[in-house]
C-alpha cells in the first residue's frame, strides 16, 4: 500500500473535533503533506488549513483526498458520495480508513477506473503475508509498547523518529494502525491481519536494513489487555526489537473499558515485555518510559516522571510535554 | 458452523496415508460418525471402512461427504468435481477443510441450492466474532499447550475428554483446528481468525457452563514459536483455563522448521504458560505433562516420563501409550 501525497483532507459534516481525530493526527505529524481542507457547509471542525474544493486543491498539487473523519458506523454516508465523485473527477485518489471498502460505494470503482485514480482502503491488509520466522535481521528496531491501549504508543514513536532524524540518525517511522499509515503513507493495518500472519506482517514491514538505521515501530494493544494481548505478542516477536519504550498513563486505574482487568505495575510490564522480546532478540533493552501526563498538573507530572524513572531505572518523558533527549541518548548509547 | 453426521469419507486418489491425515484422525476419534469410505480407482489408502458410493452411503444414513485428504496446493482438483456433484445429487452435504471455498468450484453452489444441501468450509471463521473481554465465567476449562506446534495437543485434549466422559464427568471437546472441528462437528478454525478476535472467538467457543462441566480445549501453536506465539497467547487468554496440560516431544531439538529457534525447557514453558493464563484466571494450575514418545523405546519412554514428572512435579503421560489416570486425578482433585 503506497499512498500518494500531499493530501486534501475531507472533513465532511463533522460536528466535533473528536470525530476528526485522524485528520488532526495527520495534520500534526505530517504537516508538509496537508495542503488544504475541504468542509461541507454543516462542518464545525477547523484544522487551520486553507479551504479548497477538489479541483482547486488538485491545481496546487494535491494527489489524494483523505477521509479524515469517522462517520457513525464506519460507513460512507450517502451525503458524501457526490463529493467523492467530484474528487475523483478532479484526478485525486481517495484514501479511506473506514470499515466499508470504497469499492462498495456504488459507482465509485467505475468512476475511479475511468479517471485512472486509486481507491485506497487503509484497513485492507496486504495479500500473501508470510508467517514470521524470527531469523535475525540487520538494522536496529525500536518498538513502543504499553501497559494498555490508547495511551501514546503512536505519538511516542513519531516523536522518537523526529528526534532521531533531527540528530542526523537514519530513522523510519513504521505504522501499524490506520492513522499511522496515513501519516507515514504506508504500513500494515494490524487489526485486520489474520492471527497466523501478525509476526510475518511486521517482519515484512521492517525488513533488514543498514546497521545504523533505526526502524521506529508503532506499538499496538497491550500484553495485559484481555482481548488484544495476542496481537501485541505477535507484534513484539515480529519486530525483533533492539530497544523498547514502555508507554503508560499514570491516571488510568484499570485496562480501559475493562474495570475487572487490573493495570500492571510498570515493573511487571517491563519484565514481561523484555521476556517476550527476548524470544527473537536476546539483547533487547528497555531504553525509556513514556508517560501520557496530559491530565496532570506540572507538579504531578514531574512527580510521575521521576517516580517512573526510579521504578525502572531508565529515563522517562512525555512526548507532548518534555524532552526525549535522555531517552534518545540511552537508545543510541 | 454445525456439521451433519455421520460421514462418508472421501479419499479421492490419495497415494499415501500421510495425505489422508485428516481422514485417519476423524476415523480414530469419531469412529461412530464414520459410516463408509469412498475411493477413486487410483486410491492407495484404506481406512478399513466399508467402500460405498454416495447414493449407497446416503441410503444407510450418511449426511455429509467429508473431504478427508489434502490435495497439492489446497485446491479441489478437477478430477474430484464429478464425484462432488454425485454426492450433492445423493443429498449429502459437502464438508471441506481445503483453502479453496467449495463455492468457488464452478457449478457447485447452484447444484447444492437445488438439492438443498450445505457446502461447509471448515476454514471459514464465523462472522461477527466478539473481542475478548476476560470477564470470569462459570464452568471449568482445561487447555492443552505446547513447547512447539504439532506434538500432540489435539490428541491430548481428545484423550482427556474421553477419559473424563468415561468417569461420568460432563466434558466437551472444543476444537480450534480443522481436524478437530471435523471430529467435534463444530469449533473455530483459529488459523483463519483476524488477530483482534482470537480471544473473543475462544470465549464464544467455550461459554459459561455448569460449575462441574469441563470444556477441554484443543491448543494451537506455542508461546515459543517465532511466528505463532500471538495466536497461542490469544487462545490462552480467551480460554481462561482452570487447568493446563503441557505437551512436549522429547526428541525435538528445536522449534520445527526453525533451527535457529531453541526449544524451551519444560520448566520455562510451564512458567510462561502459567504467567500468561493468570491474566484472566489467577487460580490456573498445571495438572500434567503430555509427552509424544512415539519415537522412543519402552525404556526411553519410561525415563522421559519420569524425568518430566520430576522436573514439573505433576503427573506425566503419553496419550497414545500410557494411562491418563493420574493427570485426571490431579485435574479433578
């Protein structure tokens, strides 16, 4: 899957920013790829980008219309269809992270063929994925792992990638979820991969590379999640990481949406991730802790960060609030 | 997926017993469901069942033609098609564990609809699988786990199920692979399930039950396999087992087909499986070790069994060679 950039971001009739999380993520992390936004009259969300219709966006260089919002039910609402057709007629690819495939919207596939543009469904995994083999490969890999889902693994990986690149270290962000794929322009939508192929999909996503190159891999799920731990373990094994960063939200009292499922201690989580990663790389190291401290005061943040450092004896940071320098030093050291 | 029994077993033109592993497995473990076999003239394999053509088999009560052999490439060869049509015309369902869906064989779906019979693809997972939630449920569950793939997890589960039933304990074998599903008549083909739903699929397969009922669940893969460990972890979590039996082949020097991947010690394997299962059931116990000693002499077998008992402090057995009594006692005790 290879997505053509830059984007015109479609915000439809989104009433609230929370429905446009994907759009905000892409704007924040892939700003140079976001030329303009396109909003229907009812839209209440603003990315702060110039407003353009497809033809005007194509004229200034846009290559794809990115569906940046989540409609109810994950399906394309009928009210969007005329707009999608307009984009195709303007020569833009359509890029979607929705559950429905774009080809299932009547007439779209024919129109796309006629105008020689691509319909890209980010949720469709590649065909013919291999089974993981665990054979040692060259290059270095960092994986972000978590005590739970949805607490900063993607943002941590993106932050580390930028920090490495700004130091002149060769580094590539490797996406394993929809928003990550839209930011990177490629990746594997791990939540759609058949279980047997999870490790193999990650091996394919992060192939052998130069010895000093870092793949920075977006983690998924958690070894402590009652439903998703298998996905996470397959990802850990396929990644064959040299370095792990443990991501955590100190305000979370239990696994999200699972009040019966306890949060692990940082110590237990670190131990289990290291044990798991050792299967395919005996030399794996924990190099940092990433805390999501958005709900904390400055004093609480400092306390949480220093407590995590103390507990795990590695540097800590909040990718949105504090510097990653000491984690990067540990990682490269 | 609910399969209608008894079976007429189709052996096609199988030249060697190894191609008919599925057929032998079903005959050995579901003898009462196997009425007859049907062989093309070139067939060199014999299950020891009466030879019948579809019409004759239907007359004595057969409900399904079971494809008991693995053709090269996992596809239905053209030479089988007339036979499959004959079976449908005789009113038999067709049951297949092949990769190709029966509907993809030209003309079969129409013929099946006309004769009101089912085409059952054992490799097609159920739709709308839930995500695992890990909420404690009633009933007891035993799961067979392994140091590697293909060393006796299914046979161990089948043996334990029969032994429990013969003692009057309510017990149900729960299948997670193709052959197991053909034996049980239902189950989940775990190797085709999207990773996010593995735990949920197993929760659905082994629902809450009477407090003294045992679900005996067929394990898959291994936590120590570089490609499949994620599947195994999802299965362990979804099973929420009260009891584990660790399966092992003492002659195996490394993970099969992966010479770079070391076999774990029995002790390490037991520790990791217990740790993993504790996520959803703090009271899980290891109740036995099952050894595949088919390649050993009588003296070597005894030595291997007693060594395993000593190493793990639980009873050991070989489901095809020795009694399961002491394991069952430990399990019920």
